[in-house]
C-alpha cells in the first residue's frame, strides 16, 4: 500500500511520513478514501496516539506525516527483559485503553511502523476483492474474494482493510464470518474456517497461533491448519485485538481491556 519514511521537518523535528504507491494513487476511489481517512485521523487526539502533522491527498504520491514515536516494540522489550511485571502490564493496558478511547470517535490514525510495506509485496482489499501486487513495478500476482469496508471490515489507511501476513500466509476475512489463510506465493487457499458472529477486526498472530475476534468472542486457531484451539466469550463487542509472546489482548467498548496469558489461557 505504501512505505513509511523517517524524515526531519524544517525545524529539525523527526516525523514519520507515509507515501502511497503510485499504482494506488492513480485510483481516484482510493484517493477519496484516503482523504476521508486523513480527515478522521486529524481528529484523533490523546497522550498515547501519534498526531497527524500534515498531509497532501492530491499530490502525485499522496502522503501523510505524523509524530515519530521512538522506542522499542513490545516484542523487543519482552525478548530483552522477559515478561512484563504486574505493574508494567497494568500501565500498558491503561495506556492502550486511553489510546483506543481517543480513536473511538473516528478511524484510528494509520499505522506508522518501520520496515516499509511488509516484505516487498503490496496487499490491498477493496470492493470485496483481495489483490496481491509484486514490488517489481506493481504487477498484479493474484486476487481473491474478500470482505470489504461496505460489509463490516474495519477501516485502515485510506478506508481500506488491513490483511495480516504471517509465515508465508495472508490472513483475511473472506466474508464477515469466515477467516481464510491464503498462500502468498500463488494465492492458493491454505485453509478456511467459519466462525459464529460478525468479524469487525483483523486477526492477530503470535507464534503459531491466530487469534480471531468475531462478535463478542475470540477464538485461537493453529496458524498452519486453521484448527480451533479454544474460544473465549467477552462481555461485549470487541473493539481492539492484539497478541504477543505473553498472551493476547482484547478491548471491549472504549474503556475495558482484557489480557490473557498465552500459556495458561487465564485472564490477567
């Protein structure tokens, strides 16, 4: 979809600038969704969100600049220092809840991470189709049916959905109740799993486990086969989902955050 660059403003301030691939910028439908997303992202304000500083939706290559937030990822911290202690985990949960509450009034600010566009292949979901493009000139490699924003998919950069890539598989909701794993190399469906309830969040992956939020439930599945391992019921519609080595995390509404241990499956 695009690349993230670390840049410096005229005053010397470090900023994260996301530029959109040219072949997407040529699509006026994409540009209009990008404009809507930028307008929504400008309204997100909070101590734990990256503020949008500037954007140009009409440039030859549309771009968005946001605050650069230096620091290690959660995975890097856990790898270097071990699992978070109770106080640190509680502080992290409170900060995440505040960030989700700040974004609840509109679309969350587009993800701005290092590492470019995730391994050199662009992926895009729009109007009910999933397309895979190669990095070598944007040649389309394959396409699949997929749930688009009109049928309940959560919006991301440009109002589009955000497929998840892990271990050579692209995970997406083929429809609001069916999670599908597609082989990145050729678009072959590796597995498909129907789950009850309507899915409104992309799945989260940690190690060999996929966590899928559907309705008021979260199901853990084996990444390689799609076999369900366990389902948890939560007290309300899930509005956020994440996972790391320590466990998985689900936001319910705009104020409650639930954390589960990856090894015991107990709430923490």
